[in-house]
């Protein structure tokens, strides 16, 4: 026993729930999930344009415009609060579903809904 060298073994336990395992030193993980702020801003502009050109009552148009404006203000902040932007995006989405049904058929609306995990039902 006196001739044995101390062993330096590393035991790696890796649990992977989707994706590829990252093992070793100096690994970098870049996550690209979640909402895309630019896509969210484009969606807000699209909803606003639809509200301004649709045949809505003044009260309904005011609701949609207020929701869009709140989202645009949050996105324009120096450091937007991601949770608040998501909530406001969902509020704009709800307004669009309620007052602007044709918006649901656009590719941008579908992509936005997918990024929030909201299924689109026709």
C-alpha cells in the first residue's frame, strides 16, 4: 500500500432534460429562448395599425391603443422588465383577440403567440 499514488478522479453526474450535456472546463451556454423584443415591438405596431384601420367603436379602439402604448413604453425603457413586457404583451394579445380577430391570421401574430406559449385557436 505504501507504493500506491493518491488517485485524483473526478466523478461527473450530469442530468440533461433536453439539449446536449455540457461537461468540462470553460464551457459557455448561450440561451436563445424567450421572447424577442424586436418581434414583440413589431407585433405591437401591427396591432396598433389594425386598431386604427378597423371599424371599431371609440371605446374599443381606446382599449387596444392603451394596451399597445403601455407595451411600447416598457420596450422603450433603457432596461425593460422582461416579466412586465411579457405581461403587457399578453394584454395586447388579449385585446387583439377580443377586438381584432383578423390579426390572428398573420404570421407575426402566430410567431408571437408561440414565443409566449399561447396556442392560437381559430
